[in-house]
C-alpha cells in the first residue's frame, strides 16, 4: 500500500491524508555543547577540524526531527534542512562570537510533490543545490525531484527528473542517500549531479554511485572501508567532495567519519577513495550524523555544519555541530 501511494504521488496524484501545504512557525530550543570531547574539554582539534561549538536541538512541535540534509547560506546563519518524513525545516543560526548559540525564525512546510500532494511516507534523504534550483533525493523509491527556490519562502512545486536505471534499481532502504551538484563552470564534471547510495555494494564490496547529466554520465564506485556507510555529501569551495559516513556496532556504538574525494578522480567506471578528515565515535558528541553543509566565513575560513537524525526517538538527539576546516596540503594532494 505504501509503495502504491508513493507511486501515485510521484505520478501527480495526492494521497488522501495530505496535510495543509502552507508553512508553519515552530519553536526550536537549543542547549549549547561546550566541548566535542566531554572527557577532554581543552581539546579543540580533531583530525583536520577545529571544533567551533554545537547545539542540542528540540522542539514542542512533534514533526521536528529526522534531519537528513542541510544547506547553510553563505552568511552562515540562514539554513534550509530536510526531514526524512517529507518536511522542510528553515531557520537562522544565532551566534555568540563564532559559536552557535541558538536557532531563531524557525518554520516548517511539507515537501510538495509534482501533483501538489504530500506524504509522510516519503523518505526524503538528500539535497543538492544549483543556484536557485534544489534537487531532493527520495530513498525508498529512489527518485529525484527538482525544485525552484528563491530563499524567501519554501521551495515551489517540483518536477520529477529522469534518473539512470541503476538508481531506480537501488535497494529500498540502502539506496539514494547523498547528492551534490557540480557547478557548471567547473572544468571537470560541470553541470553533473553526483549521487551516492547509502550501502548498495558491487561485487567487490564497494559503494555504488552515479553521475547524472553533465558531459560524462555514468556509474562509479566509492571504496568502502571500516564498515562505514554514506549518509550525506557536500562540496568544498575548491570542488572536491566531502562524504559524511556513519557506522554502528554494539561495542563501539555510533561512529562518524568524513572523507575527501578528489573531484578529478571521479569519472565513469572509476573506483574512488580519499583521505579521512575526521573520525569520531561515542566518546565525542556525535549521534546519527546524516547532514553536512559547507560555507566560508567572512574571514575566509571554511566552516562545516553537521546535523543528526534523531529518528524521532527519545534515545537519540538532534545535534548541530560546527567545525573549522584546517586544510592539510598533504591530504589535499593525496
């Protein structure tokens, strides 16, 4: 029944239980995180990142949570996030100096579908930005929606874009998880939507990935190591791709890793790997990290913003973490 409803919605027919389509304001409460490693609060450097600060977020609005993707505006304050239950979340990050201190002007709205309908069964997991265009990946049905966006409201009604058969054939719950759009001016892969599966493996045990559109469409794979799966992706200012990855084990608990993939290595048929920027686990302030965005501060620093998906569980948290990227020339060249 769920699958039939999703197919109907994507074909332009609304599910009968669609809610209001207008945005609504919400209150977001924030508790500051002073140290990324509570056991060593004087430590600020973790791998190639320096911890700036973080927030534990909550809201009396029960639809808040499940954050699976985020785009932070160039000013470092405005943001648009995506919940995996088919909602947009918008607001502004308030700072105390350079440290995140709270969220203001928060609002939510349903992610509308081509026919104008909505469904809370849409597993909206990934978000890629191309100027005033946003691409949203829906995991369980492995479809991609294209929205127009002007930053003064929520994205408008979308249209469905064509995807390769390999994307459509991804597993229901291990499929389309992360996307980035390569700027059209890029000398390599300009105008290409790069899409990553969460954990659909080829015969060698590596992660299936796709180049959609652009001059060189096709498939490639990302080397899977350490049992990590892909949860999101973002672009560095120079064009390389950051992969946010997660792992869970009974002994270690939750772990998070960020790898840097060199854009020039990515092409049809390639096997791509890259250096680790940071790896952290349950002893640090991490949870089910599913969202990453990159912006430059007014002083030129590269800032990473990460958010977690609490799965609407009281045992998990919605975290917002920020780091400064201390680029290591040796890692960037590898």
